[in-house]
C-alpha cells in the first residue's frame, strides 16, 4: 500500500538538532488505492470526521490537471479529513492543495489546526465545478503537532488532489517530483511519449534511446546545485537490461538549452524487472560527464539501457536533497590531579578525553 510521502532530513550542529527541508508531504493519490477505498481506514494516515467518509476516487481525466485519481468528501453535510504533522518552532509551513467543490463552494477550506484551534485557514474556491488551488500558512512559536485539515462545514461534496505541505523557511532544501498519478510537467525528450499511471509516470518507448525532461526550453525550476548534494530516483524497468544497463540523470541550465551541464549514472539491478527500485546518487562525486555546479533549470531522466520500442519504463519519484551531516563527536574532559613538579609546588591538570583529537 502506498504511503503518504513524509520526508525528514536532519542537520546536526554540535549540541542542537534542526529538522529542515522544503517539501515535507506530497500526495497525488493513485498508486495502489482502489476506487471508493476508505482513506480513513487504510494505512494512508488520514482521519475522517462527520458525515460519510473520505474516499479515494479513480475517474479517468477527472482529477486535478486531468489526472485520474483524487479523494472526496462525498456525503452532504459537515465532514473533514485530516493528517497530523510535526512542526518546529520558527519555521513557516504552507499547506496547499487543489480543491473542486460541488454545491459547497463557500463551505470548503483548507485549515491548519493546533490544539483544537484553527491557526490558519484558506479562502474558498471561486466557483463550483472546477479545480482550484487553495493554500494557507502558519509559523508556530513552539514545537507542536498540528492537524492539516480539509474541511466541509455543509454542502454537497468536495474533492481534493495534489496536496503538498512545504516548509518555506527551512535552511536545508529538497525538491520532489511525485509521479503517482501525475506527469509533474515532464515531457518527452526523444524516443518516447509519456502518460499517466496510477503509481508512476509511464515512459512509453518508441526507440532505444529514451529521454524525458522536466519541461520545455523555457521551464526553470529556479534551483541551484549548492542546495543539493544527493539525488534519489525510484523507477521500475520491466524489460531486460543490455550493455552497461545504467540510466542517466541529467541537469540543465536555462542558458544551455538541451545541452546538459552534468550527467550522473543511475545504476539498475538488472535482475529486478518486476518491482520498483530506488537508487541514491552522490552528487558530490565526479559526474559521468560535465561539472555539477550552477543553476538548475530542468532535470532529465534517460531510461536504463535495454529498453526498446513498445517497452515501458515506470518513473515514480525523483528527489533532490542534502545528506544529513554527521553529528560532531562530543569531547569530555575529566579529572584534576596534584602533581609534584621538580622545583615547584604548583599543580597540573590531567585531562582524559573520550574522543581522539583526529575524530574532531
């Protein structure tokens, strides 16, 4: 069963711990959820209150941005769906999602609730019957567990899709492409076409050199290499490997067009042609070609070798992030001893360390 992606990156500074990242939660629905499956009784972590239930829907082309999957409060009357998330003092959190109302426009909002009090509330959709992104933000004064809520106080039904919770002020950043029931704006870069899949984007090969990119030549993610020292790619390759078998992760600048400035190998378990596999890439290591430095406007993914016309590579997730720094070992100094020094009645200290100086 697919879980709501909750991503935690830790940064350690001697005696304090900072939990900091950009995208904390992303939920496009889809994956292995069934049509009309209860989201409040499965393993997704959602809680429901009020009339009816909070259910998963699969209706071709009816989700946000033409996707197939979304969730729904489908019974008339007051109801809500919520998910709890740990927040940390001083960070600003944004809760956003696409919402579609049916005879309930003025009664549906996104909310952040802390200790039973609504601390942030979105506006309403501007019209019934169409998808519209709503959002609200909150900066807690202390560490707390908050409830991120989709609320309908009355009216007929309300749909929700493409949910994100983002920390907008965290010093460490990550960037996530979640391809569950979403193409995330990605396009063919040659040798394929792309289509929606419930649990991944389908890369449908028309040749054996298959490339996709995160947008056209004018697209700009506005990222920089200094913020990310790792990449993580999750994919499925239901075809036999050939040659080196590796895929490629490409980095493009805005000025460079379709000429990538850095390329990294995506290794593949050639024996695995049935399940998703996740590969972590060290971006501080030497690229296969180019130099990993500068602004990142787009990413590219080349399917691992072995693919041919008629084959499909399933791309589920790409994440850029920073590897948590290891905590600095503590140095403990103990003990004072009187020593008789030749020609002196003074004292000296004997210090015992629990770490080697070379470790510090």
